C-alpha cells in the first residue's frame, strides 16, 4: 500500500531513506490524479522493500508541495539520496512511471 506522506513524516520517510522514493502529488478533487492512484498502489506493492512509494495530498501537506514548487497535479517526483532525480507531470501510463523508477534502482 502506498504511504501517505505528510509535513510531519516526509523528511524521515523520503529524504532520509536509503531507498529511492516515488512521491505522487495529488488532490481528491483532481480527476487525472485519481487515474494515477491505482497505478501508484500497484507500484507500492510491486516495489515493496526496494523503493519508498507514496502520495502527498497537496491540500493537507502544502509545505511539501511548496518546497518543490509543485504547481500542477498530478506530479510524480523521483527522489534518490534526498535529491530529485526525475519528474513526471500529468497522468501517464504505468510503463512511463515504472521505467523512470527502474532507471534509479
């Protein structure tokens, strides 16, 4: 199951992780965001133990979104060793997201 990243747990779970992280910025009211939700959930199960995968609700954790200058959702950031190494804006097929994650594993 995808993690729920918040302003309180984000640094510990993502930035301090020794595994790459996939961070999906979304909101309940965003239609394209909802199309990515099942893909993010599948990836969380498939990459369990190899990557940290979760979601940031931009309405509930605006501090994280502001830190990265997120202006459009959905936006998926790929983070390794505390740094953004790749990014995907907009709803895309699962293969696009998986290929970007595989490239940093």
